[in-house]
C-alpha cells in the first residue's frame, strides 16, 4: 500500500545524509526507518509502526521518522497516537508547516478542537497557502461557534484550490444556515464550475438545490437536484428533495416517481426522511 503525498520513501531519502554523517544512534535510527519504508509499502502497517517506534526510541530527534510514524498511525486510524507522533516532529522542526498541519488534522480527528485550532493556526501562519490546513481550520472554527472565522478560512481554501470541493460545500451550507441565499448560490455555483471530483460535485449540486429551494425557486432547485443525481445516482438526498420540489410544483407524477424510488431504495437508512417521503406520497395520492 503506497502512502499519500510526502511518502515515507521520499522522507527517508531526505535525511539519508544525516544518517551517513551522524552518530551511531542516528545511523541505527535511519536504518530502522528505511526498513519501515519497504514494510509499509507492502501494506504491513502494524509492522512498519513497530519499526518506526524503534527508530524514534533509538534517536528521539529523528523528525522524519516521527512524521512517518504519524502517517502510519493515521492510516491505521489511531488518531490520538498519530497526533503524539506529529507533535514530536513539530517539536523538532517547529518551522515545518506540514508537520503542524498534520498535527492539527489528527487533533481534529481525535475530537481535540482546541489543540487542533492552535496547530492549524500555526500551520497557516507558516504557510498560508496550505489549503487543506485552511479547510480544517474552518471546521474547527465552525464547531467552536466562530462562523465568521470559519467563513474566512473556507473562503481562503476555496480560493487557493478551486478544484477542491469541500470548502465550497461547507461555505455554501454556512450561508444557507445564515439565510444568505444569494451568497450561498454564488459560492456553490463557482464550485460547480471548477470541481471535478464526483462525490464533492454531487454535494455541491445538492446544496445548490437546497439554496434555490429555500428561495422558493423550484425550477432551479429541480435542475440542481437533477445534476446531483446525474453526477452520483447514489445521492438519495437529492432524489428525495427533487421529489418534494416536484410536489411543490404540483407535478404529481414526477414527485411520486422520485419519492417512491427514494423509499424503495431504503432512503439511505434514514427513518425520519423515509417517513417524511411516505407521508408526502400519501398526501399526493389523496390529491389525485
């Protein structure tokens, strides 16, 4: 299993010279970390974790080994231990924005919002162009009830990476929540033009539909929901909402078709929305 960008292999090569000219502990740490590379790239993550733990125990100031250990633990979804490893990497190289970003991200994933905020703010202070750090910082601010700061962070992320859909979705949802529907439509429409990832794009279209629906613009809402479904047929939320929108337009045939399909497909396991769809189907049948 190959690791994500800034892989273990690349990092290992970056400190090969240090091992060559350092003391015995540094050389042994390098050797263990190098061994972990091959093991990790074969998908043997637990074994690689053990080797990197030995590498960092042998020479505690091996920043790249700590970083690699964090990546392995993140792959294993052990976010608390991953943050411990990234914290050591950031301790050794406090000026490395990526170390602080990964630390903040794993703090966030382990539900430690206050520590996540501190690390992510440090990351963007060091490199304001880290759009992933900006996005996660927006998540942290939003959870902490700081919508203005969240909007600023998500706006920065969307501006830095126009093809990255998540900040467009998050910012659009925030504007919908604030009833700033024109702003929501503008942001989501911009995302629609740039984002190519299907999962992100279907969510952009879905939220665009919600914004138009909240405006009472049923034709535009139906168009957006249809695009969401065309992008991902599995988007049952869009199918349900399109059915409701058709019902609002008194297009009973299409409303029944969508809502019945939503229910027949299990409604994504959401009992509340299945009940709502069934109630609307009942009321539509009564109108015929």
